[in-house]
C-alpha cells in the first residue's frame, strides 16, 4: 500500500531482483578503479537487461564512475531515468569513520545526487549500521525520510550492515518508534554456501518488522569463497580468520576434484537458493530474463511471483556475461522457465538442463559444507574488537584515499592485452 508520506509504490513491486554491485569500483578490489572500464561494464549491463545499480560514497570513486557512465550519450539516448534504479548509502565516511548526524546526511545525499548526476535517488541506506548507536541510526532514518517527504530526492529508505541480529533489532525499533517500517534492509555475506544466517535468523524477524525487501549481497563472502581466496590489494583487509580461510581452501580443493570451481558453485547456489527462499522479502521488478524487443515484467515472464533479490559485483566484461548466463539459466529452472527460455531464444530444453544443474550444485554444496566443519554459519565480529569511531573534520585539501584520474596511468595498452588483463579473475561458467 502507498503511504501518505511516501507516494511511491511498494519497493517490492518494482525493484529488479538482480542488482549490479558497484563496490568493485574501489581500491579494495582493483588496484586502480579509474583504469577499470566501468562505463563499458555499466553500458553492457544495461544492454543485458540489468536495471539496478548499488553504490556508496565509501566505495572510493564508485559513485563518480557510476554517475559518469549513466550520464553518457549511450544511456541518455537509449534509457530514461525511470528505466533503472540507483541505490546508494550515507553514514560511512572511511574504514573507521562514521557520521550519522542530520547535517552530514543532508550533505552526503546532495553529494551523491551531484556525483550520480541524478535528480533523485531510488534507495538510500544507512551504511553499516552496527558501527554506530541505535539512536544515531534512528536519527539518520528520520532525516532521510524528511528529505524524502519534503524534497522527493529520495524514494525509499533502508539500512545495511553485517550482523543479522543488529539489522533485525534496528528494523524492529524503527517500526516501533516511528510507526513506519523500513522499505529495505540489505545484508551482505550472510547467505552463502558457508553462512545461512540471513535465512535462518533474519527473514522472519525482518518480515515481522514490516521490512518490504531484503537484498542478499556478496554471495562470495566479500571474495572469501573463491579458489584464490579473498582479494588482497595492498593490505589484507578481509575480516575472516585464518581458520575459516583454511577450511575454505580445503573445500575449494574438494570442488576442484569434481572438475568445478568453488566460486562457480557458490555463486549459483546463493543466487538460485535466495531467489526461492528470499522471495517472501523479494520483489517483482524486471527479472532480466533476456526476452528481447520488449520491456520485461515479472508478471509477463515469470508469473508475477516475487523473487529473492541479490546484489552481484563484477569487474570485467567476461564476469558480467557469465553472471548473466548463470542468472538466466537459474530463471529457466523456475516454474514458467521453459516458456521464458523459448521466448528469449534459448534452447527449449534449458529448463530441464537448469533443474539438473540445480541438483548437481546442491550435491556439491553439501560436500562443501562437510568440508567447512565447525565453521558453518560462523560470522566474524563487526565492528572488530577495539573499534573506535575516529570521525573528525577533514580538510578540503586532504588528498582522497584512492587514486584520482590524474594519478592513474594512461590506458595505452593494445586491446588484446587489455582484454586478457581484465579476464584474469574471470568467473568460469557452469
């Protein structure tokens, strides 16, 4: 139902179930985000049917790069602003700096509007809410709603973070103290082959608190669940302990013995299982099923059922293509999947193939979970022990903590070598 304060339709009616995560446009994942073909990735994603993009001011130059890509002639000539969703965040300034004050929330929202070159933001989250007090979160939510109601530059308001219990506690408190539930609560690394806490302990509480949509982000546990382990650019920032990394490595070897890759199984399992299990807090938006020549609708192609929402980050064209192939194969396995596959020009037996692949992935997932022993559903502490919010006023002249365009090397590299470099961390397709 549309509320008096927020005239927009429920987010679950319109948000696409697959969201492009732009955290990869960040020095934590690539050495130089400005050398990444971010515009090419965004343009290709739109061409492949992706209609939602998640970013944050904390992700280095991510907002700036996304905004530049969306403001390009290609996008302006082929898509209207209402054709895609932009989701961003407020509150997290740096690794150990948070500012949830109303003045900073206002400043951050305006800066995001400027960087993203948009007149409005579809969703704004309070970023990593576990690092500040519940009172600060409540104050920031109220300020975001005030901006939504008075300026219409925000459409939906939510929170994001890691500890599922904290997200649930805050969602319940927001509803209790304001009388209005959160539109969206995003959790990351909490529904994977290693950790199902979001489903086992989160969904029922969040649904009871009136939360409309619960996206599952980081199905690889911020890169932990890969054959090569967590991405380490410079310092080792990943919070997983060595014991967990060791059993993940053993699980990867187990999968290798069955001619598979850990990340391939982990991605498909998380996307496919959350599509079903997360559907009670899912959405009916454009499913990106690949039907050409028309604006897709869930109602038309997938029977109108809600699908669990996932956020998936990629950093190369090949990763994007393979992610979309896996996603569409998953959709082919749904109840209306055979019809969808045929209408999209895929093989008439792709529905059958998808169901068989689902069984194989489930068997391998059970083997992976045997390898993980006592680390199943382990969650690392967030904030870490000894954390102190070091927020203080920053000088305008202080250099950005990431490379700027001027500091980035010129991409004077032959196309074939550039393509090879981009594919070095590709995700194999199965």
